[in-house]
C-alpha cells in the first residue's frame, strides 16, 4: 500500500512539472515571436514587426543601436543620432505636446535625424458615394479575414474611420503622467508645415475584394526607382522647404525637410521597413538613406505604450545582485532544513528534571564529578584534610591529639606523594588513628 501511494505521488509531481514547463514554454514562444507587442515594434519578429531591421544593425561595429522606453520629452539623444518613430497613427486633431516638440526640435537642430512612418490605411476619398463606402467596407472586412499577413495588418490598423486615431500628440502616456493643457501644445501644420490627404481607391480593388497596392516612384537617382506602397495616405506640404522623395501618382508619400543642422523624414507607409518586406521586398538603399549616415540609431517604443519604470528588481538585475539573493535563499533553506530535520532521531520521551525531587545521590555524583575535574589525585588527601581541619578546628569536642596525628599523617603522605600517590591508604590510616584516639576529647 505505501508503495502504491509513493507511485501516485511521484506521478502527480511529474504531471504538475510537465504542466508548468509547458506553460513557461508557451510564454517564451509568445515573447520570442513578439506578437503581444503592437505592429511595427522592433520587439516583434513576425511579419508585422521591425525586429529584422533592428537586429541587422547590430552586425555593424560603427553603429550603436538601442531602444527607447522612456517618454520622448525625457529623451536626450546624441547629435549624431537618428530616431525611428515607426507605426505612428494618423492624428485626428492638429496638436502635439510642446515638451515633445522641443525634444524633437532639439534632436534635429543639433544635427540628428527624425524618421516618422505612419500606419498603412485605406481611407476612402470623399468623392465616393455612401453606398460604395458600405460595400467596400464589407468587402474589405471579408477580404481581411484570410491568413495573409498583409491582410492581418490592414484589419488591425486601417480602421481610421470607426475609431479615433492619434499620432505624435496622443501616444500612450506612462503611469502618473500629467495631462497637457491647451497652452502646452503646438500646431503640427504651423510648426512643421504639412497636412494629410487621401487618394482615391481604384475601382478594381472593390471587385477583387483586396486592398490595393500602389507604386511609389523615387525622386532621387540613388534610391530604388519604385517601391510598393500599401496605403492611400499622402502628405500635403504647406512649406516650400519640404522635398518630395517618393510619390504615388504625383502625391508625395515620403518627404524630407532640413531643420537646423539635422533633418526630418515623413513616410506615409511603414510596410517597407517591416519584417515581411525584409524577406520579400528588401530595399537596402532606401534604409541606408533613412539613417542619413548617423552612427546612433534609436527605435522608439514609448509611443506603443512600452515603458521601463525603474524599480528594485531592475536595480538588482543591473548590479547583478540576483546571485546574492539566490545565496540568501539557499542559506534560508539550509536553516529551515537544519531546524526541521534531525540527522540523529531525538529521544521519544524527554526527561524533565524537577529541582525539588533531586536525590542526595545526584548531589553526591555532582560533587564527585566536580572534585575529579578540579582536584588532582595527589592533592585530594591534602585538600580534604585542610577542609576538615578548617571546619572543626574550633570545635571543643575535637581531641587536639587526633588533629595533630592527622597533620602528621598528611605531611608524611605529602612527602611520599613525590614517589607514589595512594590517597586511599592515607585516608585509612587517618581513620584508624581517629578510632584509636577517639574523635572527641574526654572534656567534650
């Protein structure tokens, strides 16, 4: 019976261990794939992420790449840095926090480069009828239900008409961040001098029930001549300082502007920098041009709502105190084991000593043990004689001759102790003397 119980317990432990390991492996796979992160995050390794581009930069020794997890108004980039703000949502109102604007202006003015790419959208033009809008929206929803990663991207990010979208002005705030007032924001149109527009969606896309793919043509000779473009969003420059880099049907989709010693680049699509594009439609010349020759590359993750708040656990990992905590845990376990497990089994019943019921035999044993520990064999007779004499010297009942005879015997025994030690014979001799002379005098 005990053997069967042991087998059952061992089986239960193995099953629980397998379940825990399976759950841990599932979470590890989710984090490795990165599909728990927003689209175009550098932490995602699936087609919707940009991790391939981020990891590829680590193969260059002269490029320092890192991720930013703190709010942009706290970012202090170097003068030779390029900041990638990927997958930004289309703003619905013309506003940006003043602190963020100052940070971005400080980056570009000091010689840095700011690259902003927007989510691919398919917003229909205002010339289409309401019936066409309803049909196309239903068709696009049916088309997006497939397993194509591009359709998944459109289904997750192109619903700009049904939910409010935000851009640089409304990125997720860290916990406890104060709200901006009307006086703490600046106008995007007035500050940067551009606006948004949407081209008409081709009628063929409504028949095929697929999202259209446009062709963006380069305005510079060193860039790829044509790049596939998966959005009908384009920019309307309000300032002559903007330069068109790529255009779709004459509508600018990639524009650049010099600001101070640096520059700012706006892209209406983010597909060309995604992992899917790195695998099937790679344009390295365009990526090199986006970096602008900067040696420090920063991928912003804060606008996705990903923040790193310093805490005790982070400090422990930073200064490698996890080994110290592990050592303390081991010491604690050993202490508990020491006090909970006996190597030698304790006695079944502990004997409780009562001071009131201690016998005289126990006292005599204690005295004998004390004498054996502190008085040597050669000195025992002398010590006992001196103690007896000091106790009974002034007693009138003691015969003085008996005390004199005892002292004589003690002196003789002390002289003989250098050769041999026999306190028993000396004690017997003293006892015979006391019996012969009598312990008490005739006057007592």
